[in-house]
C-alpha cells in the first residue's frame, strides 16, 4: 500500500478503566489480486459483539465477509486493478478516503470519489480504477441473509 494507517484500538485495564490497547501502524497488508491490496483493521465473531474479548480482531482469519460477524478492512485499488465480479452475504458500508473509482453493478456504473459513501446491500459488483492514482476505500462488512428475489436466493459468489 502506498499509504500509512494508524490503528488505535481501545479496551479496559484490570481495574475496568478505559485505555488504549493497541496503537500501531498497520503492518498486515495482503494482496487480494493484481492491483488490490488490503489490510483487515478488525473483525468480530457473533452478535452481539463481545467487547471483553482480548483477541486482536485483525488477526482472525476471515474471507471477504464473515458469515457470523463483521470485517473492517481498508483496500487500495491501483489503476487497472484486475477485475473481480463478486457478491457477499453482507451489508457493506464504504467510505472513499482518496482517489476515484467506478463500481460496476450488472452493467450499470456509478462513479465514486473521495468523500463519497456507499451502502451496498448484497449486490454483485466490480471495482474499476480507470484513473492514474490509487483509490483507497474503508469498508465495514456485516453478515446478512442472502438477498432473495422472486423466491431465488442470490448467494455470495466470486
């Protein structure tokens, strides 16, 4: 990634006083495909979330989405990122932090730029960076039931 992310995670000390549990530069960066790199900032398991858990949520192994929890991830899409048409069984909240990108939805495109927010509700989509600069997006994916249209379930794919 060409950017630096500071991750601050709060918690409680042995006396129940609020404290900073983690304060670090994110080091765990993975390549998702050619032109897309990501870092999981945090993930959770189950609902409601257990805030007393001591495990570092960034270390939990998760797929794109988590079937019984949430994933907070930051992704950088380079110009010309390899296509990946996909759908997740989640509701996704996204904030474009920098750059610009096009999102293809079954042939319809929407252009997003820094400061734009997106709520994605189980739609099949692809991210296309036609620009000359990377685009950085922060995502929160929360487990959801598969979308059902006319009695057919549209499950995760890609």
